[in-house]
C-alpha cells in the first residue's frame, strides 16, 4: 500500500494526500511516498445493511483499522469473525466491471487466523 508522509510533520496519509498535508498545511511538494504494510488491528466494526450502490452486496462489514506503523483507515473486512482487536491484512478483490470491460480492483481486508 502506497501512502504519503509529510516531510515537515511526519504525518502518514492513506490514501495519499494529492494537495498537501492535512495536518500542518505543507504543500504537496513536501510529501514523499511511503510504503505501508497492509496489516492492522480492528478498532471498531459495523455491519452495513443498506447503501446507495449495487456493489458490494449487503450485508457487508466495515471496520476502522489501525494500520501497522501508519494511519487509521476504514475498509471492508470479509472472512472470519470480525471484532475489535483482531488482526487483519489487506487483499485485492475484483470488483465491478465498467462499461468498457475493465474490471476494477478493490482493497479489502481479511481476518488473519
Ligand atoms: Zn505535515
């Protein structure tokens, strides 16, 4: 997973900040690429039963994840018993196909057993 790290305040962002640092206001020229480990611990979890897109189908689980050495993100977690404190790792999952036939890929997380 590729994020940004601010060279001024060391804030790590994922996804990368395209315009600049949200914490200290440094411009995008002060951001450097930062490789994040696609692994973390679930801080909070919720099950989504209704939403405004066809994909992913409901119900699905969204978690707040403390990434190892990085920021806190929200992501879909599938597979295993998702609860606060479990360790999860990122996987790329094929998502919907666009009208041109391109299959999109989505970052999701799985419980590490
Ligand atoms: Zn900063």
